[in-house]
C-alpha cells in the first residue's frame, strides 16, 4: 500500500527516486490535484508493469539536471500520447486532424445534398410529377429524416461515430445511385428511402462532440456552419452548371462518386473509437447500449436530465416561425419579391456567404467570451427583432438587411443548444441527443408546407414576422425568469 500526493501535472524523469518536475502549463490530470510534492517510492516497491521506465544508474537526487528532466518530459509525453492514441483519447494534434476530416466530410455531404435539391424539381417534372406529387415526395423525405435522426444517433452511441459516418455516406451513395436510375416516378420515390440514414451533419457533430472538451465544443460545432455555407454555394452552383451543360442526371453521377469518396475518407481517416477511454468504459455499461435503436422510453429518459427539456423546447419553438417562412420561400420569392430563378440563386449564395462568415468568425469567438446561457438569451432576443423586421419588410432589399441578424440568431441558437444538450447528458448518449436535435428541421419540413401555406394565404407574409416576434418574446421572458440548470454530465 502506497500513499501519493500530487501537484498539478508532473513530468517525471526516468530515474527512480528522483524529484519530478511540475509543468504548470500542461493540462491538469485528475490524479495530480492535491497540491503537494510527489515522493516516488523505490523501484523495488512498485511493480514494473505500472511504471515502465529504465532503472537509474545512480540513486542520488542531486544528479538530476535540466537536460535529464527535459528528456524525461519528452519520453513521458510520448508514452502518454501513444497510450491516448491507442485508447481513443487522442493527442491534441491527432484530435485536430480528425476534426478537420469531419469538417471535410460534412462540407462534401452538404454540397452533394444541395446539388440534388436544385436538380430534383426539374427531374421530377421531366418524369411527369406535378406539384402535388412533388410535395408528397418532399414530405416522405422529411418524415424519413425525422424518424431516422434519433435512430442514427442511437446507432452512433452503440457502434461509434466512425461507423455512423460510414453508414451515412453509404446511404448517400445508394440514394444517388437510385436517383441516377430514376426513369419512372416509383423509382424516384424509392430513391428517398436511403434518406432515413443520411445524416452527415449529425455524424460530424458526433465526432466533434467526442473529441472536444466542453469548453471547446461550442466553437468547434459552430465551424460546421462554415461547411453549411460552402455546401449551399458550391452545391447550388455545381448542380445548375452540370444539369444545364451535361444533362439532368449528371449531378446524380457526381453525387454517387462523391459519396463513395466520402465513405473511403471516413473509413481511412476517422478512428474506430473517438470517445475518451474513460467515457468508452461508461458507454459499454450504459443503459443506452441496451434495447432497440428506436425507443420512446430512451427519449423520455434523456429529456429528464436537468435542463434538457427546457433547452430543447427553446430550440424547437424559437426557430419554428422562421422555419415555416423558409419552407415557403420559393413561393414567396416569386409572388412577393418577384424574383427570377437566377436572382433566387444569387440570394441563396448571399445566405451561404453570411452563414460562412457568422459561423466561421463570430460564433466561436463569442462562445469563448460569453456564457452559453447569455448567448442563448441573445439569440432568442435577436430572433424577436428579426420577427419585427419581417413583419415590416416590403422589398427584397429589406430582406437582405434582415438576413444578417437572421443568420446570426439561427446559427447561434443551433450551435449553443447542441452544445448545451450534449453536455447535459452522459457521453454514452450524445449521439442520441444529437439525433433528436437533428430531427427538429425534418419535423419543420414535414408540417411546414401545410401550416406555412395557411399563414401565407390567409394572413400574408407579415404573419410570419408577427408569429416570430411573439414566440421569441415569450421565450426570452421565460429564459430571464427561469433558472435552467446547465450542469455537465459526462460520466455516470
């Protein structure tokens, strides 16, 4: 039996009995926090398997010098990084590399997605599908994404982020393969089925969540919005150019090859285990690892964690009115703004650039200087102001001005709520939580056409603004008065 007292993070020389040094700049280790010097026992007292270091040629403490200490620090750091890399808790450089790969996969996935979104109306029309049938096609895709979001998250928790990303990319390949073979309406509807597992963004979010500390998470998740902007601009432009110059099916061929490349990138560059080792042991014994992939009981269990239900309600309702507006935007841009197809494309590119700037430069910096609750309140307050602006806007130039705070609030709300919710649940449930979050937009796309159509036809475009203003003012007052617990639970 040995008693140890530690101070900070220690870098020990490979000489037994020597006095270790304390690197205060290093990350704190949970073993080294008592605040007193460490006294190492002799080598004979400790099993060699616990401290695999070379024996000293001298037992004198006074023989330790700066050169020996530096060498010992490097060797200890190397052994630690090697161990962390093998166990899934990767070194800082390796984690950064994997996160960048996740960004690349997300950007490519979104590019292919927006590419097919631009081509799909023309493909459906060429096959003889009318507007009502096209609405059914979009609704089916929304329902599949809604149901598949949580299933995909549970799959990621049980089999890992790498397996989930591979599943998403393979589903994308099948999706584009069926689209390329869509010479009839039934095959076109059949091509929607792989959409149940096409969740590239939640897959990338899962990788980032596993490989970042809670303090880094909001900024890292925010940079995914940059990928979203890239996807909007590149996908819309690429889909239009390819379909116009080479044929309407060429974008589907490009999407098929690109999704296959994405699959290879995920298989080669994403480690099989992205969770820290301690969290991996928790995952193996977690209740989320038992039962079916879809479980209402599991969803209710996650919602019972402190603060989860409150934040999720804010996430759903704060962006719902603007979500209804965006679903109806293709009609609004023609009827209210009088835009041509090319001008609508320019407006979408403008949104993509704003998204890139806000997510890439603004969200991360604010998250490092402000608390998450402050940013959540700020996003809801800005959303209320956006609602007032939308109620008063009359021209497309007004909308371009409103788009700046709109993109800011939308990006900030999505990033901060995802960060809060993944911190509030155990690490073994972050995938399921991200899947639930990913189901919010498909839910809006499913019910949006009906509700949005009624609002626009019966009350006009200003109804979206007034609804946005009232809902977010109510949520802002609620956030000011309520004390939502934002505790972090990473281990059970």
